[in-house]
């Protein structure tokens, strides 16, 4: 089953209408994505605004997506609490999820070190019914899981992959070359898809894949054909777009770009603000320059 | 009722035995604290390990503490999700809590600014049945609520105080002198109790009050008698202790110090590690030098 | 002589005309400051743009200021290089400087710890002909000198004071109550003048004193008369101004404010940019609200 | 001449005996490096401890190295002061340096933005007699030069390259694909040699090249032969070593490793401390595991 981690996964945004989850809009997006060569979907990634969703909303979303796809579903069910993480993960698994993407606990930053991460991930992995993907994303958590910790955790039979959201492929090559055989590394942002794959990663969970799935897929297939030059060319064209829908304009920017690209984006949930008019104009220009819109 | 915010509140640690909540141990601690001139108790502050507790555990804890005290109970019920925050706060209120200490949302750090904080706190305060205390604690959240945001929020009828956990009293004086009359500022760490009170704060929610409630209370009463010199002297003696049970040794250190001072501390919950032997020795020396133990 | 450290010192800005040092403009400012009850002057503080000055320019500036005042002159002559620091300090001393304000070395951030700071300050203090004031300013250096390091260094006969530019008065009280008798602490920013003095500091080196010397002096004298309420009131009125001429608009803002207040400010040196028109308008409003201009 | 930037350059450490520059030890090292296929040498890089050297010491070092090599000499002569930078660079050029590696100004962090960097680099490049290489190293400077700033500066006829010391190759590909033709990017740390070259960089200025020049050169030549797998394998083996001689043990670690590898390392200059015994043992183990020593 771990083969399925190869390929491109969009971490789906969560559509809201009047600040409430709009499952019909999500189904609309899924229907469009089903026509693309995507490997599957991630629910409740950072840009899925999972921190704003209730447990009930999350489980409903898993069920709805499961009803509309046969592809792999990865769910972001990690919380600081081990108990809550196990409970939510197992409920999501019963609702149809295939893998659990478990973000590093982070509240007690000073205490989040080698031993603490081992404590956390081993206990979670021991008790959940689906395989665990470790999720390292310092820009949101302000903690970093060291390479040696990942390497040690890769020996656990139920920990099968890492989603690495730093832009540092040296970590990817170091980890890839030292983990238990079969353990996968997935890049977490489109700006290191090219170098990440060259360093040992097998696929990507990419915010960019919500708006430009074809380009993400194309980079990957060009690289499989060793056409590195062309792959890099496409990635370079996508870098300003990727920055716009992540660090620059955040989830509001990503959702606005989805609207511009024919998907349903809508507003982020409160307390987040929708994209300002000025930023929307800037975003359109960035998409235009990347030839994504006219 | 806001008068009750004057004084010293320990943010209670949560006792665990075999990694499960041990309410009897908490009752034991409360019984000892009831003999002290404390203004009340905070449940689910940062050092209460609230991120490791389930909703059910939290509500049970409120009920148990309510049964054993007539004092003010402040509950830390803030989560990134507005919906979840409102729900949990109202359940806690029904279980006996008097005020809600609402930590700033923080997951989307780049987006957490003036407008977003207004969105969040106004919506929460509009819908909860007990008054809201804003909680600013950048060392855990990595976001800071600007003074002007606090000042604007102080106009909301159901937002009545700020717990300020930076060590910067210039913020306290700026905020205190500009908020709506009646809005209170409470210091969030013992190292600025003295300067915070001199700058307009009315009390303190202090980790240190878990282990040295008398000293915290004494600083406050000396200041009310304008005996600043003696108050500062006691605080200076407490600074190394305060550092040990907060930034230096974290919640494990705080709990170990509680054990040394005759309260029940015990181990922090998984994934946190208990204090190492070497650190325990260092902690004992610090408590000794502050004349807290012999 | 250390008594002279009591009181208010403006860290003088360096006037430039056509990007070259304009000593006549500096003399003009000094002449105005001589009419105020200032304790002396600091040359080459952070806001003196010392990093943009050549050694020759620095020594010329010391000579010029010495010719126009009998007050204490403190020179900022600290560099990462011990050799260069000693050389420049002694040349400045021969040109008329009374004290050396030595900023912490900072280039190798990871290595800047207890032992390294001891190495540095002891070697410098052993070899310079004027007393040393330690200068801790993490916002520029990204390193922090721990309280215990300052306390140990206070035993050196030629290290006589600390300029503390964090906004954390708990550091000031901890240091003041533990250093060798006679060692002084000076606050480095106006926002903690009030709490700093209450915590053991004896004076201030304050960017704000370049534009509002009277208010800074008044805060200090009110506090000496135990009129804390009035002192805090003035400081609170000054906080937005202080922020504007430091963190908010930087040295360009400080210089623009000087121009508005009747001193010569002028442009910062290249590569810094002068204040934009929009920021100038904002700055004027802030000065107006603080009743510094009409 | 810019072709010469292709290849591997060690940023030479500066040997000290009794805390004074020991040019004979440097000549000894150079003699050994001359036998390797290195493209040239960098003097006064970060690990050259340039912040601890006087101007006279720097110029003497340039002259000495020039006498012992015909290879390219790159000098790190950037200072916050434009005047001082121009002066020192031109003196170094007259002493035999070929290129100037100009670190970003950084003291006024908040003000270091697009316009300020343009101001600085254009003025410096206009006035120095040798071509300028921009040096971006946030881990030391705490400022980052944005890609768009580099791209704009690449149009200046005397700005010919960038040394990029972040570990983020997405920046390298973005910059490489947008700069003026002929402008080169050089990686600044061995951990991104592999991905940096694949992203458009032409060579490396690598601390690691002081102790393992053959391995660095080999990675580069394997990549030129499109033997990516083998190149990555060697780099992966070197990553722990590279970390040990940079972020982990700093310049003291790099110098200790040089001693172990048959070069002269010696102690760093005061105030830095030599490597502790415990760290030396750890360092030896790391070198052993990488098969650099037995």
C-alpha cells in the first residue's frame, strides 16, 4: 500500500459558505480533481484549516470524500494530546481514511526534543489502526524534528513516511539514505519538489496542487524520464505562484487562486480574513505571469 | 465581580498517576491552598498541560474543583477554533467556572494581526456566558497581541481583563492607561509582579504561586502598604526559583518543586519527560538558596 | 566619578550633510542640549549610526564634542575584535571620552555564551584606559548576556556599569541586587525608565532624550520625589513617541523627529533611507498626540 | 574571468599561535591545498574569523597568500559602512585579491530591505576595482536578501555572483533562472552542493573543503558526468561532518578537524573558546564514521 504514497496529493482546502462547512462545494472540487492523475487527497492539512474544524465536521468530511473517490485519503489528525490524536485517528480510519498525517506536538516548544518526539509518535503509532506519516512543519509549529529522530522512528512498523515541509532537501537526502527500507519521504511544498525528488523523496503533498495539479504532476513525470531541465523550468515558473498561495497570501490567497482557476475556494473561516482587493490584483498578476490564467 | 481579579491565582498543575488524571491529588493540593490568602484558581493554564487533556477530563476537573472551593475559578478554554472555544467555555461555565482565560489563536502566525484578533475575541465574547480574560503568551504561541488591539477589545462588555505573560511592563502601563475603565491587567509571571503592579496591574496568575503562594501574596500586600523595597527584595529572591519552574525546567520542574514543597506534583503527562536526576539536584539547590526548603 | 552615571544621557545622532559628517550641525545640537539638565552625552550608540562611521570620523567627533561640553562623554567603541576595540577605545579616551560603552560581540551567535563574554570583556577592560560599560542590546545583536555573566563581570575593577536595552526590568532588579556594590545599571530605552528605576537602575541612555530631554529628566526627578503616579503618567504619554523613534521608524524616524523638534536631524547615512512622506505624516501625528508639537 | 568561479573554494581559516596571526601556518596549509584541484581560496569568510582581524592583518594575509598561489583569491571585505568597505576592498585588490565577497549589511535589521540593499551594493560595486560577489548568510546576519533584490543587482556590471549560504536550493533555481546571463550562483555550504548544482549553481565556497577538499571536488566532477547517484552518496556521507564543522561545533570544530586531517587548525582567536575534550571525542567519531580518519 505504501506505493500509493508516490505521486502528487493536494492538501484539500475546506470550503465554507456563511462560515459553515459546505460539503457540496468540496464534492465539486473532488469531481474536477478526479480527472487529474493525482495519487489521492489530504484532508486537514495546515491549509485545510483543520484547527478551525470541530471533530464532527472532520469526520463528516472524511465520509463525504470517501464516498466520492477510490483514491488514497490521508487525514491530518495530529493534536498535542496523545489520547485525542488516537481517538480522532481511529474514528477517521473507520470513516474511510487510509493514512494519518500526524503533525509534531508543539505547545511546549522547549521540551519538544528527541525523547519527547519518540514518546509521542511511538504511543500514537502503537494505537492507531492506519499507518502514520510524520509531519514536520516548523513554519507553523516552531519546532523541528531532527533527522536522527525521524531515522529512529522509521523502525516502527506503523510509521511509514515523513512529510517534510521545510525547504531544505539536505534533510531529505540525509533521512532518505538512513531510514529503514520502505520508509518514504514526501515533500511538503512545491518549491522543493524538484530537488526533493532528486534527493530521495517519492512524491509531494503540495498546496500548489489545489490550483495547478497538472503542472505538479508534469514535474514529477518529467523527472521520471530524467528530463531534469524541463522539470526545473516548470518548477521555476511555479515558484512565484507557490509563494503567493503559501507564505505570501496564506490560505486566503490559496482559496482566491482556486476561485480564479475554476475550483471553489471561497473565504477562509473566521477569524481569518478574506484576501484584500489589492492582494487579489497582485495574485492575478502572478497567476498571469505563470501562464495559469490569461 | 471583577474585583475578584485582584490578588494571586495559581495556575494549577494537573496531577497524573499512571498518566491518568488523578482528581484526588488535585483535591489534596486545593485543600492546602484553601488555607492561603489566594484569590482563586486557574485551571488549564499553560502549565496545567491543558493541551494534553480531553474535553471530558477538563469538564470533570472544573466540577471537582468547584466542589472544593468557593473561590473564583478561571478556566483556560481558548482554542484556535471559535466554535470549539465557545462550546467548551459554556460547558465549563455550567460546571462552575467564573471566567474564561482565552489564549490567542496562533496556528496561522502570519495572519494573526489586529483584524484577526478582533474577529476572534469579539465572536467568542459575544457567545460565551462568562466574562473573557485575554491571554497573551508569545513564548508559547509565537504571536503577540498589540497594545492597540487589547485597548480596542477592552470596549467589549464581556471582555474584562488581560493576562500578560511577557516580561515587559511597559506594555502593562500603556494598556492600563488606555483601556476602558474597569478593564484589568493581570501579570502572567512572577518576575514582573513587582513592576507590573507598579505599572497598573491588579494581580497575578503565577506558576510560582503553586509552590510559594505565601511569598507571592506577601509581595502584593507589601506593595499595597507602599513597602516597595521589601517587596522587591522578596521578588528578587524568588526570581531564580521562578525561572527554574518556568523557562528553565518547564512543567516537569514545576511539578518536581511542588513535590519538594509538600504538594502533589508528580510527572507531567506523556509525551513530556519527568525531570532528570541532575536537574532535580540543581532545582533543590535553587529552592534552598531561596530559603524555600532546608 | 561613577556618580555621573546617574541621570539622562541622549545617545547623540550623527548629523550628515551630503552623506558626510557635519560637525557644525552636531555643535548646534550640543549647544541646545547644554541648556538642559542632562548628565552627559553618548557618542556612537546604535542610533548614532556608528557602524557607518570610519575610525577617523569617530575620533574627530569625540574631539569636537569634548571642545563644546564639560559633561561626561560616553563612547560606543565596542567591536567583535578585541584588538580593534582596545585600540579605538584608547584613542577615543585620548580625544576626551570618559567611559566606553562596549556592545557585546555577536557575529558568532552560537558561541556567544558565558565563557566567551567573560573572555571578551575581561580582556577589553584590562587594556583600556577608561571604565567600561557593558551594552546588552539583543534587538540589534541577536545575542543576550545572561544575568549571571553580568554579575561575575561586575567584580572587575574597570567594569562599572551595564546599559540594558531589553524591556525587561526583572533583569535589572536581579542584576542590581547581585552585582558588586557600586556597579550601576542604566536603562537603554525610555519605555522602561520608570520600572527600571524602580528596579534599581540609576539613569537612562535614551534615544527619546534626543527629542524630548525635558520629559525624560522630569520622569527621573518626579521619581526621586516619590511622585510615581505623575512619573508614570508622563512616561505613558511618551511611549508611542519612543516607539516611533525606535522600533517603528528607526533612526530615520528619530532624525525626522529631531528636525520637527528644533534640532538638526537630517537624513541617515547611506544605505539607510530617509523617512517616507507617509511615515512623516504619521510621526507628526504621534508627536502632536503626545503634546510635543502643535 | 568569471569562469574561474566554477569549482570548489575553501574559505580558509586563519591560523593563530598565541592569539596572533601565524602566516607560516597558513602557508603550510596553502602548500597542501595547491596539490588539490581547488579553484582558489576565500580569505575572511565567516569561518576565517574576519571579525576578529584588524585591517592590517587582513592586508598582510592577502599578500602572503598571493605570494604562494596563482589561483583566484576571493576576499571577504564587506562591512556595514560603505566607506570602509570600499577602502578595504581596494586595498585588498592592490594586495592581490581577484574578487570581493561582500556580506550583506545587517546592523539595522528592520531597515535592511530591498531599497537599502540596492543602495549599499550599487554604491560599493561602483567604487571598487574588483568584481563583487554578494554574500547572503542569514544564520550570521539575521537578515535575508530577497531573490528579487539579487535579480535586480545582477544587472550591475560589477556585481557578478552570489554566495548563497542558506540551505534552500529553491532560491538558487529561482535566482539562477532570472538573473542577467553570466551572473553566477555559488553555494555556501556543502549540504546543498548536490541540489544547488542541480538548481543552477556553478560551484561552492565550502567550510568542508578545508578538511575534505577531495570529496567536495569529487561530488562536483561526478555531477558533471551525470553520475548523480554516486555524487549524492558521497554528499550524504559528508553531511554529518559538514554539520560538525559548521553549526554544531563552529569554527573551533572546523579547526580541530583540520588538525585531525593533517592541516594546521589551532585554536580560534579570543574570545572564542577551543573545542572541549568531550566535543573533540565526538568530532573524531564523526570523522571516523565518514571514513575521513581511521
